[in-house]
């Protein structure tokens, strides 16, 4: 069967995503909130090699770093998992549902600069003595990208299966540890948040699983704070929050896959839905 692709234009501007009002730094104390420890920041780095052959989705700075390496020349992909000590990554290829032969076949080691996103790596194939040097850089580069860290606050919640809920995220400048913004007005999953470049503009955005109004993690509803470089603030995107499903990013194609056939393409600053029509 042949499938035709057609594009349905949506009224979403990628450059600003029709931002809601920015929330400034609050000087008030939120009664009942307490610091939450152990909240994992799942940061997806989209990297490309200097010569343009390789693209990599990399999750680092966590207990079990992992990633997917794509060879854009031949279209093959290899999944990696491994360890990290400081800025040193040691990843080995693992079997997938479609290919069990690659387990342990490749090793990817190198030094990752957490601030700049540069990853100086060596790819070694089993049985060979010399590895291939690969210089990775951010796939979407911007000048003077801000570097943030986060503090999390929540409250006990007897109705939550986790016993607590996330209610506030403080955004801090990593260089001087000052609070630049408070993200409030939500009820979210208390164990992790997403930190990724949703609209491929080079700036990372914050994503929280929405547990308000009786929602559960399984409902796959998310709150999006998109970074606006003009205001230098994170701003909520009501339009994105209407979409059900987790945003799986494919930076090499500049596509976002929310599941259930909901695939969107970034074109000329707009989010365009791609549908398959038999």
C-alpha cells in the first residue's frame, strides 16, 4: 500500500508558542510547601558531529546515562547505555527489539562539557584497535545560552499515589546561584521533570507531568514552559498543553512525535501536523 503525506497547518508559532503571561520571581512565601529532594531532571541533549554525519540523542547527568546514535549517511541507529563519572562518559551498545546483534559491539567514550554541550568522543568497534574520533556539538546552536539549575518545592498529598505533589520550581542562574524565576500555579509529578528543546530553537524548555484535576501519569498530559529568549523567561504554552502524549523529539528531522499518529514538523517557525492518508 502506498501512503501519501499531507500537512495540516496549525496556528502555533514555534518562536513563541502563544506564550501565556510570564511569572516573575515571587517574594512571598508559599505556606505548606517544602523542599523536594531527589527530583530527577531528565535532560535530552540533541547533538550532531562536526562533519554532519552523526546525530545523537543523549541523556547524561543521571544514574544510568543512555542515548541513540544515528548514522545519517546510511540511516542506521545504535542504542547505548553506560556509566558517567564527572564529565567522563563510557557507553556500550545494547540490543534492541529489532537488532540483538549489536549488544557490546560498539563502545562510545568521551568527555561531555555540561555547560557548552560539546562532547569529544571516540567510537570503537569490537575487534578493532583504533577508534573513530567524533566531535559532537549542539544540533541547534545559539549564542550566550543561559545555564540554569532548579530547586523543587511541593506538599504532602494523601490523594496522590506518590504521597506528595510538585507545586513550584525555582529557576536559578548556575553561575551566581540567584533565583531568576518561580514556576508556579500547577500540580505535577514529584519525582522528575523534563528539560529539552521542544521547538528546536537551541534553548531548553521545562516539561512537567500534569496531575491537576485528578489526572494521573498514565493520562500523558503535560505542562510546558517554553524559554523565550526575548524576555529571558520561561512561559507556559496553553496550545501545547492541549496535545495528549509525551513529546518524543527527532531533532535530525525536526519532528515531534506525541504518539497515536500525532507527528508534528517544524517548518518556517510554525508547527505543522503530518498525517498519513491511505
